[in-house]
C-alpha cells in the first residue's frame, strides 16, 4: 500500500524494541528499528563494507555493523565510529493507527 510516497513495511507490533528488521522497498534494502519509543529507517547496507546493518545490534539510537563494529546514528545516518567514514541514507517514517496493529510506513525520499 502506498500513501503519498510512503509504503507500508510492517505493523508496529512486528518490531521488537532494539531489534533491527530488514525490508525491501523498490529493490532498496532498508533497516527499520524501533527504539526509545520511536521508529527509524535507514539504508540497510553499511557504508564501509557491503553487509546488512539489520544483522547488527542497536544501542543508544545507533545501529552497529556486525562485521567491523562501525555504528551509525539512526536519526542522522552519520557514522559514530571507525572504520566507516561515510553516512548512510535516512528515510522518513510515519505511523498510522494505534497499538500493535498500527502501520509502519517508510518513504525512500531521503531525509539526510
């Protein structure tokens, strides 16, 4: 379902706190994370190595690449530790509805 450029990727209840979820939007891998009461969406591929960030861990609003340990801020996409030096794309997220059945919508229009 598309709503003004936003596509439903899952229900809010499908997202476990601090557990990244990989989804595909128009052949673009996206890492969706629910943390600290918010939902974020970033490109799922580490800017340092071509690996999936959704296989990493989330802590303090950052997702860590499991391969070399680079972390990326989920709000800005900026790396917070080497070896990554380039940011990853951040995508807008909207929540429609209430409770666990609420729709999580993501747009591939980059915020940063």
